C-alpha cells in the first residue's frame, strides 16, 4: 500500500473507533487499535526508508492529527 492509502485507511479507522466509543463497543475497539498500530508500523518503515513523507501525505497527516485530537476530547 502507498503511504496515501495507509493514511486514508487510518482515517477510516479513526472514525470507526469514534463510532464504537459512542456505541460503547469496547471489545471491538481493540481490533481497530491493533489495525491502527499495524498501519503506524508500515508508515514508520516508509518514513525510515525515504526520510520523510510526500507533501500530499503531510496534508493527510495534519488532518489525521486534527481528527485524533477531536477523538480525545
């Protein structure tokens, strides 16, 4: 998967996690967190190989940080 695809998948998982939290389906959240962890590992590998993300990916990453902040609140 490309870094853009990984970041988009991560975004989908953030929304899925938010929905599961609202529905109090805590057992299912564990699977989402595990999948997010795998994506983070893949993204770390990409970043270590190339030294940085593509500019398009940085925009997606900024949006993900904003969404993640909303999840925490």
